[in-house]
C-alpha cells in the first residue's frame, strides 16, 4: 500500500529520512480494526519523529501520522483516536504509563490503511468533512483538554494563547471563544495576529508585550521563548497549562519565585481521551465550529507539507488527503 514513512533520523535535516513510497498492508490483530484513510493531518510530532525524538531506531521504518479520518471495516465514517493504551489499562488513557501514540510503536496514519484498537474509532458526523475531522485527534483534542479538563475554564474567564498560528494554538483560540472565554493571543508575526483576531481572539499582541489585564490562565505550547511572559501575565492564583515546547524544553529562568509567591499552578496536559474526542466531535457537529485548515495536499505530495511545517509557514492545520 502507499505510505509516507521515516526511514532514518536527522536532527539537522529531518526531511532527509522521509520516504514517500510503498509499505506492506497492515494486518489487524484481535481486538483491532482496519481503517481506510481518507484524510490525515500533519503535526509537529511527525517532524520530531524524523529527528529521532520519541521514535526508536529499531522501530524503523515507521509510517508517520497520528491523525486520520476514514471508513471502518463496515463502511462507517470514523475519526481515529491516536492514543494507544495497554489493553489491560482502565480509565484515562493519557495516564497509562505504557501508552503511546500512533507512529511511535504502532504504524501511523499516513497510508492507505491504518490498524487501531476497536476502542480507538469514534463516529464521524456527516456535517464534518474527512479533512476537517482529521484535524481533531491531536491538535484540537489537545486544545479541548487543556482548556476544559486540565484548565477547568468557564465562560467569562480570560485566557492567553501563546504563539498563535500553530495547529494547537488556532484550536485553542477557536474553542476558547466558542466556550465564552475572553481570548488574548500573541504572535511575532503581524499577519498571524490579524488572523488570530479573525479566528476569535478578542485582542492579539506582539510576543512578550505587556497585556492590558492579568489573565486567569495561559495556554502554553511554545516553551522557552514565551515562558517568562506566560508567568508574568497571570493573576495571583492563575494557572499555566502546558502541552508542548516547540521553542525548546529547557528554561534559563523558570520564574519559581513568582510562581510560589503568587501561588500559580503549572499543569501538564497531554492529548486527550477517546471520550473527550467524542465530546469534541459532538461540539463541532452541534455548533458549526470548524478547524482552521492552512492547506490540503495530496498525500503523494507529503514532502511539501513537511517542508512548510519545518519553515513555520503555517496558520492552522496541514491536511493530506487520499
């Protein structure tokens, strides 16, 4: 079958190990099902995999991709949940110490077919296109859990979204606005700030700018480049919810004094559960809210999408279709 996969790693030139070609058809073990992929979304996770982060060399070649929407074996339209937990685990899948994402230990979604546990498929409503639905399992699910599960935010709260432009950040802005929050956003790029306002942010600011108000929570996916600003933007008792560090994981100054003096909370958030994915899908079905898609590219041209993400020339999701 056709597939887009990692053949080798390179921290300096991640696309050097990317192959667009053929792989054997997958065989679904007991309790798993085969999904015929119609659309799949690109994530930073896929670029990190090509750098050898989260993916071991003995797992190569590995089909990349966490997100997909398509048809199950009975012809039903479904969305694929990317978190694969231990079969004996019960409860929140994101807390299973043996969990993984598709394309880490199990072959991913950038292919004609992907096999997943039966519990990892969620019905796709007819109102969502395959391309829209494919955006949800990683970026949008991550944003949903950050805001409403880990963040515990409610209508009327004020939230700051750092680094408007990426898939998670655009999802955070749209979902926060839909949830009745006051939304502030930042970006180094003037055009991305304007787009953030179009998407639903009440105001957008230059990265690092002093805000007109202290916020209840900051949604942090950037890391080192924005961390100090995130801490300093919070009201006493506020919280940072962090799900990534695209600018690097190491901090020169963690602002610990400010964190303990103002009794701030730092909360980690990773992906989401299949139940949260089902709730997110229902939310979009009932409200008409839709993911921001930067571009849709045939999966055969996947290298173009990877190059765009590597350059940072993206606002919203890059989607591959078949």
